[in-house]
């Protein structure tokens, strides 16, 4: 099965995201909903999954590298 926008309908993309992420209502802090929201561009047909995931990974790694290094020992 292809997950590309050109090979799927909006309803199929919505189902792909929902099935992939699982039960989002179980989180109490709303974090899971924000994760689901980042896939809205895919559902609307604006951005492929791989591009969304790469953008997220890039921000995550870049943000982690810009913080001050922490010592593994709290002393």
C-alpha cells in the first residue's frame, strides 16, 4: 500500500494517521493531540509523511544540540 498523497484520498490519509498514532484521547496533558496536529498537512494533502517526520526530527535534534551540555553526575 502506498501512503503517498497522490495515491490516497483525504479520508484514507486521516485513517492512516489515526491508526498509526493509536488512541490519542488517553493522554491527560494534551501532548498527544499536538503530535496528531502536526500531521494535518498530510491529511489535507499539502505535505508527505516523510517530510513532516524529517522536519520534526530536525527540530528535535537541533533543539537538543543547542542546550547546555549536562553532566551525568548531579554532584
